[in-house]
C-alpha cells in the first residue's frame, strides 16, 4: 500500500488562472486557423485549402487542455458557488465592522438587506451597489463600500432628525393640513391623501429668512421620507394628540397599496410597519369618522 498522500486540490485562484491560460492559447490558435482559412478560396486553390485545413490540427491539443474539459468545468462550478457565499459573508462582516466602528446599530435582515441604525440598506453585491432607504423610501444609491455606506447613512439620518419638539412638529402638520384643506376646498376634519401633505408641509416649514432671500442655506427640505420620519417619531413619543386635536391616519388596504406613490409606509405601525393612505386632524372629543 502506498504511503503517498493524495495531492492537495489546486487553489481556486490557480484553477481560474489555468482556465484563463487555456482559453488564451485556444484563442491564439483559433485566430491563426481562421486567418488561414479565410485567406484561401477553396474552389480556386484546393492545395492552399488543404494547407489551411492542416492549421485546424493545431486546435486539437488546445481543445484538449484539461481546464477546458467538461469534468473540470463541472468541478469548478460548485467551488465558485461556495466562494461567492464566502465572499458575501466577508462583505457583510465588513459592513458590521464599519457600523460598530461608527457606533451605529447593525442588524442583518437577509443575505442582501441590512439595518443600520434606523435606515435599511439593500445590497446588490453583484453590481457593487447599495441603496439606503427609510420607510421604504430611497434616500441614495452608492457603491457598496462599507465605510462609504455607513457615512452616508449617518448623514441621511442626521438630516431627517428634527431639533424641534414633538409638539412643534405636531403643530406644523396641523398647519400643513389646514393649508391643504383650503386648497382643496374641504372642511377641516375631512380626510386627505397623506402623501399630499408633503408640499404644504414644505411651505409651512420654511423660515421667514428663506422666503425673503431664497437662501439655499436656510432651506428645510421636506420629502416623503421626512414626513414618514416625523409621523413615526410622533407615534414613538406618544404625541398624536396636542391642543385638544388628534392626528387620524387611515390605513391602506387591498388594492390601494398597489400604487406605492399614493401611500406612505410608517415603520412605527404594528407588525413591523404598515402603509397608510389618508390623514385628517380632528378634535379629540369628536366622534370617529
């Protein structure tokens, strides 16, 4: 019985390099054979065609190269699949380490989705891209470099956070609702489309300095994500009733969720979040509509 042990399998990098070398050799021989064949008119120069045909004989050893054989290619496929899984895990660990270094809470939701602080990050590692979202609203798409993504998440969350008290945010929403009702000629207390609050809330939220000078530095952006953030944090602060008024949100059900531009997802809702369709401001003592 032989004492010799079985040879260790070649590294994946070595196999991949050997495959590239075999393909390069095949390509050179094939190019020469094609050139020889195309240079001859087989009807007018049969001897030349025979000589050109001999060029094809050089293809045999190139085609027989071990890395190009079916068995070798079939054996390489599962190794690459395993390598992809390891590579993804390494990349996800890099995101976790970058988040920990920035003191940002990290949670792995799926193989391609992360939770960084209050933001969700969807990864497309095959394309090298990451999309940052809040309340399922896209904030930015950038290259999937862990440190760059963590820095972008921190920047977007800082922009969404409000220094104003929950009561001040509540009153801004009430004012925006009144502006919208006036535009739509609706009596106060009637339901409006929740997403239609974005424009009047922008109007309400700007300072006098902005309106006088149109100074971009004084601009206070308002987006769908910002509206969702404000409502989520009012819910978390238990501040949906102020000054004898309450905010009434109507859930989106059935077909109303099909067109996402008409609804807004709130993460503070039960069961991990829910889409909402309508909004109204009513007196606390008013009967439910």
